[in-house]
C-alpha cells in the first residue's frame, strides 16, 4: 500500500489552468499548451526503455488514477501536477525510480514521450556547461548571467544593447565584496526605425527566488533566437523595445547561490544574519 503524504496547497491543478509544469523554459506557454493538448487528446506514451524515449534522467510521466489520496501523495512528492479529472490522468515530472515505485504500488504509469522530448530539447538549448546554484544546476548564477549577456550582445548586435544603469548596494557603498553593475539588456531591432512602445521587466529582486531570473533569461534567448523565424518574436523585436533587468539584486543573489535563505540585498544596517528578509 502506498504511504500517503499531505496534499500540497498549491500543487494540484486542473488541466488548462496550471501556471507551470516544466522547469523554466524557452517559450514556456507554448510547452504548456503542447502538454495540455497532448494530455487531453491522448498523448503518445511508452514504457521505460522503449524506442524513442529520450535519454533524460527526468521524464514526464502519466499516471492513470482518479484516487484523490494517490493524487494528494503525488502532489506532496512532485510539487506540480497536471490533472485531467475526466480522463483520470495525472502528469508530472519524475525519475525512472519513481516509475518502479508507482508500479510497485499497483498504479498504471507511462512515459509521455512527446512532452519528455520537448523538455529535453528545451534544456539542451541552454548554453553550457553551467555551474549553476547549489542543488539547482539548471538555474544560472550571477556570473553566468553576465557572461550570457555578453555572448548575446556579440551574437545579435543589431538586436541587443547592454546598458549599465548603476551599481548594486555593495559596489555603491564600497563594500569588500566589490558588488556588481546593474545591467539592463535592451532588445529591439535597430534596423526598424520609429518610435516604439517600451516595456521594462525586472526579475530576481528576492535573491532566494531562483526561478524568475532563469525565466527572464530564457525569454531573452527565445526572442533573439527566434527573430525572423517566429512571427511573435519577430513582431515584438521589430515594433517594441524591451528593457530587462534580469539580476535586480546580484549581491543578495550571490549569497543565495551558496545555499542561504537570503531574500534582500546585503545591506547590514537594517537586517542581519543569513535569513535576511
């Protein structure tokens, strides 16, 4: 019999309204739409080891169940689920060992081949190798973000400008760590003249919230890599001007990268200790 955990307050969501299934990804909405459509239409599934299954340690799995206690247990173990109640299907990410565990509990489990392939393709698009954050290697660090900005500027000079808008608290105060420049990446097609609406996006204000920075970086990469290929990306860069401050709190972020539960910047005049904010 399965040992059941407490249901997560936010993990179980109905198909079509889930805010996220995969790790931060290029064209996240598109991937989610594909996942939902495949789920509701009856996606291609395969057993472990079947031909066509990507060689990826993390698989998109489908469990056939309507049992609320089973779904509650899955939500406790996997954080985010895609639940199609009418079809009795639950989709989530898990490793091969989870397949064996669930089958041992008497559940029908399959690999969603199309969704696993999409996930693998998205992860492989991230330039590497990455050092990443402790226990979270898919999230890029402050230094990796900085290096990526420089690489994108060199690769897409007609679409990218990198603007220094000021200093982090440590750099402004002359702190021993040296601090960082606050760098905005400006995206627009310089070959298309005229006044363009401006959009400002900032991520990473709360240092320990890793995901928004990576989502911001992936959005930048998706727009640049798909300009001239995708109609939406092309229109956005031709007729809009996007200003993105991806690392809004680099001093605090570098503390969080060490595994500390750090939320604010490193100004010690108001809060102290490792769990500031």
